[in-house]
């Protein structure tokens, strides 16, 4: 599987470990940066590029997932979720890592590098990669509703008022 990764300065040491770990597990790694420590770097471009890589690979029929991380993982998740087709989940334990895939078919996870040991974070990532989407109808339906809103600004029959014309509405895909 191809795994796209990105971080900021807070996760750089973890990034080096993760590249080696995932490569040893047989995955192809695409590292979207950064490559060197800069305390003033900005994570959004790194994380958006990783998310774009996942979305593009999946659109091309390739098996791909993404892992973004920074100090807390919050901003990195927000940045990744701005890419159409990305479902990035903030993961903080094994259960949330598995549920991100099983229930939400998440294709990117975000982890706080300052919040977990390297060993724990690595176990979350391994669990995320190994867990399949359940395919349960209720989960598939909910994911389809999110995708519908993302591309149309509406969720038909669900009380989302697309006629309001708010500039906060999702953009057309």
C-alpha cells in the first residue's frame, strides 16, 4: 500500500521512525515533508499535499492512505480535511484508529506527536492500516451524505438548507 505522510517540526523525529517502520512493513512511503527541522515551519501545505496524494491515488484506483501529525494533530487534521474526498480522523488510541477505518472509512489519520510515545503512535498507525472498512449500510450511507454535502452543499432530505446561500457552504467539486 502507498502511505502518504506529512508533519511539521514537532513530528520530524517521528516521521523518520515512521518512514523506516512502514517501509520495513512493505509499504511504499511518499513523504510530503518537511525534510529538515525548522521551528517556524507551517504544516498546512505539507498536510494538504499528503491529502492530495491520497485523493489522487485513490481516484486512480491505487490503494493509498495518509498519516499526518504535528504537536497535537488538530491543525494537521483540519488541513487534510480541506481536500475534497479526504476523511481525516484525529486518532488518540487503538480504538479510535480502528473505528476511523471500520465506521468512517477514513483515508487519513492525524496524530499528536507530542501527545503519544513513538511506540503508541506506531501501533495506532498499524491498526489503522490493517483495519478494513466494515461496509455496513449505515456507515456507507453516512459517508455518502458527507460526500454529497462536500460536492453539492446539500444533504438531500436531511434538513440541510442549501438555499441559504451561505459563503460557508461546501464548494462545488
